[in-house]
């Protein structure tokens, strides 16, 4: 298991950044994501707490359930199904207003759940996941600047 943290300041309000991150329909536009869909709507908001979204990233596929949804400051999730099989202790995206926009901190703790070779695969997964999260935030920044 490894904890990954990616931070970026985006020159936009937390509300605008949160709206993109919270909506499953935007994920198909992120680098490396082939398809995303909402499997189950949330309790109080479509993409809110209890929502389950499915994300296809080609070699990886997963379903994640939204566990915290505090517009526009916090979005937490837990991967509940995946290919390859992952052990996930949760992920969180935190947004803080700044004079120059919004500071985004994305943290997730994850590991490949395959006996004997899981630790080796973790070493391959972590850099790819870091690039993916950073690429997503960079994509959001470019989209909001356009």
C-alpha cells in the first residue's frame, strides 16, 4: 500500500474546480480515461454521497463510491471494485480558496491486491497513478483557462 498526494494551484474558484471533479460525466475527458458512467446516484445529489461511478482507464477499470461530498471543499471516495484487484483505503480531494485561485490536494492510499507480486506491481502503479492525478488537475486548469 502506498499513499499518493498530488497538489496543484488552479487559477479558478473552488466552486468551478469542484463542479468538474464531482461530475462523473467529465471523467471521460481526462487523460487516460476511456469512459465513465454513473452506476448509482447519490442520496442527496446525483454525484454526491452514495453515488457509485464506473471509470474505464483501459488496462485498469474501477468503481468508486462517493463517501464525503462537501461542495465546494471536499470529495472523498472509496474504490469498491477494480481490475486489477486493488486494496484501497480511500481517496480525498480537498479544495482551499487562495488569492490566486484554488489549492487542490488529492490524496489516495492504494495497493495492488495480488499475492506475491502485489508489492512489485505497486512500484509500477504508483508513478502511473501520480501522473494520472496530476494530469487530471492540469487538464482541469487548462479547461477553466480556455
